[in-house]
C-alpha cells in the first residue's frame, strides 16, 4: 500500500487538490490528507467569494508547485488568470514553486 504520494489537478481538479492539501475553508477548517506529501496545482483558484487568501493558504504545510496560463479564465465563478496568481503569495515561505 502507498504510504504517501503526490496529488495534482487542473482548474476544478486543482480546487480539489487544494482542499486535501492544506487550504482552509473559513469556519470549516482544513480537510488535509496526511497521505499527500506534495501537490501540483494547474490553474489554482483563490479563496472564494472575497475570502482571505492569506488565511486560506497561509498554513499549507507541504510543497506546492503552481502553474497557470495567461488566458486561463474559468467560464463560471469569476476566476480569471489574474486572480489565479493570488494563491502563490498567500502560501507560506519555502517549498512553493
């Protein structure tokens, strides 16, 4: 059995990856899985509905690698390429790429 692995996802898959790799959700806390050692997020999404990105991503404890494109706009949810860039500076220092 696999003791630890990585997780990746694109767009909504990135949101799922964020959810189990350390993102906090307001008063609901974190859904972090201890089996995931690192994450690759392709087009991550910022905190929803005017949420606080620093509070959402500031306690991520595993390495994250983020990638997005300059035209990566979502057809729903008002997420555009510029807003996707807000995740990176909200992560704690170190182990982010």
